[in-house]
C-alpha cells in the first residue's frame, strides 16, 4: 500500500542517515588518530572502492553471502536460513550493505575538516593535561558540527527518495519481501515496467521533490534560529 511504502521510505532514510552519520564521523576520527599516517592513506583508498561497485554487482556479492544453499553465512553457521523469504531480516541486511558501500566515502568529507583543525588547539589541550578522549569530545567533535549540520540539511531534501539499486536489485525485487523493502522509488520502477504509467511516475517524482524541498527549507529555518552560522542560507 502507499502508506506502507511511504513509511518504509522515511524509516530507511532515518535509519541510514543516523547510523551512517555516526559511523562516518567515528571512522574519520579513528583514521585521523592513527599513529601510522601512511596506513591512513591506504585505508582511505580501500574504503572508497565500494562506492564504485554498481548495485548490479553488489546483488551477486550479497547473494554469495546469504543464499540458503551455498551462502557463506549459512555454511559458516551450519544453518539453512532462507534470507530471501524472510522480510524481517532485510532492514538489517540493507543497512549492512548501505554502510559497507557508503561509509568509507562519507568519512572522507569529515577527514578533510579534521585536517584543517588548528593544531595549536590540541597542543594547548596537551598542556592542560587532556587525554585523547577529552580532546576528541572538546575539540574534534565540535569542529565537525558545522559539516555534520550541512550534510544533514542536504540529505533532508532526499527524505522521500531512496537508492533504487539497493532496494530493487539487492533484494532481487522479491515480492515476498515488499512489506519491509518496498520504497517509493522501487514501487515507481515496478509500475514503469508493468504498466508504463508515466503520468503516475511524473506525479510521484514531483511529490517527492516538493516534500523534500519543504522539509529542507523547514530544517534550514530551524538551524538558522538555533545556530545561524551552521545554516545553508
């Protein structure tokens, strides 16, 4: 139903955005604090690679892990879990895939901010006897707040949009999983293939754009009232 797919769309946005933001920031801070800076460069390169793998290929990687017959997870655990017919498992499967694909690239933006933090702040904290965790809490994270705010404001515009490749290809468009995996974009794609109803598709896309615009304006208005320096405009 339309209510269900709208609910799925919004809940996945909230799940991916909240978990993704926390992991992006945590990963950026972890790499920034590496003692061996050469290793940091190598890790950055390895983390970005998944972004360039299309979901057409990702679906086969996921299938290799979770298929009921030859899947690596079932073989390792000695189980026979039928992932492709158990809708309740898919929010977590899609979350893991999304994190694996996007977190490395997402953390690069935050690392660029970290590299610009004035080192004298850390030196002053050292003189005051601050440990590493205190420096992260009182210098590093506050320095990242403006970038985090901007990224969240930009993402709010896509609250009604989803990564079609993730929800259509990785799930193999399995009807039995629709209760937890069908979002507005995958529904529209199905309608195009089945009915060629382009008027409905155009109306849906317009609806997504209008809702996204209104939410972004509202979010920016709220930020401007609370912390004007972090607002987009």
